[in-house]
């Protein structure tokens, strides 16, 4: 096993976007970026704002383009388009989204109940995709007991890798992660497996690696909260001392992200920028000063109010805690399943 796992930034609709990616590039970037999903159906065109994250990020790191859909012909059409129009490193297919509107259309997590369709998507994509072809799955729809049959299926597919979010679709985002199932995938599959789910700190990254032996670790919410996390994990696995950021460094990051967001979006009102920032600060402020900052930021309506609260709580030399909360959990309430569409 390579001593250093590959570190991937998880796809996250509306938050894992160009402004965040630019902030991460300046603080110890992931080894691989994955876009939020492009919606694929009969009339779909790749969303321009997601395309821009692939074409405009200044990085030497690969960017994978993720798609969600259930029609192999249109998934193939979109894959060709993405590979011809962008420098993406390959295609990833979403088999995990739990949003009712997506699952209701038999896409995302609902595909886990249709093995034949998963096979068709993989087999029709393989001859077309020039870069890497990967899937991102959960361990079942209703129950982890479904994973055994899914592993038989995945083992027979022409994939270059699989990301396993160690929860079922029903378990959504907060339950304990079934690391033993990720470990089974690592043992059984002939291609590299990436472990995903609630890695929020160096110690949870070490634990995930030890329990699963996965070739890679994918981090989502924990990297929004702590943009230094990829660098810290890299340093720890390489035997180097870990940098310990202060709240002052976090303050600088929040201000920089606010600037990047304001510049990127087509905002008519300042309150729209503030609302956009709340999607990030719910993760970033998690656990700081017993939740007082989170509450203040949720109530903010102006950029001045938002910045004043950040200054009051973050402009100091306190050490930024390793874990979001004492029990290691991370905020999940903002995973807006109603806004996810296909
Ligand atoms: C706000 C939000 C949006 C997400 N959007 C996507 C998405 O577009 N595609 C996808 O495969 N997973 C998506 N996910 C799931 C994450 O990629 C990841 O699997 C999940 O958050 C668990 O990892 P974490 O605990 O490190 O955050 C999303 C998660 C969150 C929190």
C-alpha cells in the first residue's frame, strides 16, 4: 500500500465550486477535484457555471467531471462533449444522491436498485471515455446487506476506480460510516477504491485509512471547514509536523471566500452574497464559541453585519480546533435535498 493516500475533494452541489477551489489552491490543495454533478437528460446541456470550474481553475491537479442521469445514450453524448470541450481528467457517475426528486427519476442513489442499468452505463461509456472512468457509490439503497451484490457487479465493470461513501442512500449524511464495507470493497475490487464519509481531521483520516486500507480518501464538508486539511494530512502521513492554523487564519479564509463568491456570482443584492456565504459558514463556524458565531451569521442580512461577526469571533490568536465538534460530527443540516434536481 502506498504510504500516502490520494486525497480528493468531494463533489458538493453549490459549495464545491470555483471560489472554494481557488481558496483551497492557496492552502494545500487536494490531489484531485471532482465537479458537482452535471444533470444529464434528453434536453440537457452541460451547465456553464460547472464547466467554468474545469476550464478556469488555475491548477496542475486533475479535475474529474461528475454526471447524474439514467439514460446511457445521453450520458455518453455528454461525456464526449465534456471531454472535447474541457481539460477534464475523466468522467465520474453519481450513484449516491439521496434527494427525493433525483431518486424519483431513477437517478443518483436510485440507480443502486437497477444493476442492469449501472452495467449498461459503464459498458457504453468505456469505449468513449478517453480519461479515467469512475463511479461514486453508497453501500446500498435501503440496507448495507445490498453491498455484497453491488460488489459483484462493480468487480465486473470496466472502471478505473470507485469512490465508496460508507452509508446507504437512506442514511443520507450523518449516521456512522460503515468502514467495514469500504474495507470489503478494497479487498474485492480489481481497481483502486477511495473511502468517503465524515473525514474531518487528520485523526479521522488516519482512522479511515487504517480501517479500510483504501488507496484514496475523499473529503467534503471537512475541507470546507478546514481548507488546510489536505496539506495537514499529507504532512502527517509523510512524517512532517502539521501546521496549526489560528482563528485569525480562518478569518482570512472567510474574507477571501466572500470576495471570490462576490466576484463570481451575478448578484443584484448584497443579501444574496450573504445568503450564499451562509452555505459555507454553516460548516466553517461549526463548533466555534459554542455555536454563537453560527447563530449570528445565520441571522446576518448585510455584508457589514456578516463581516463584523466574523471579526469579533475570529480575529484572534486562538488555535483553530482540529475537530468541528467535541464528538467529531460535522454540520449536515444544510444538505438541501429539496434544491437538488435532475
Ligand atoms: C452540500 C452537499 C452537496 C453534495 N453534492 C454532491 C454532488 O453533487 N455529487 C456527489 O456525488 N455527492 C454530493 N454530495 C456528497 C459528498 O460528495 C460526500 O459524499 C458526502 O458529503 C460525505 O462526505 P463528507 O462527510 O466528507 O462530507 C454532497 C454533499 C453535500 C454536503
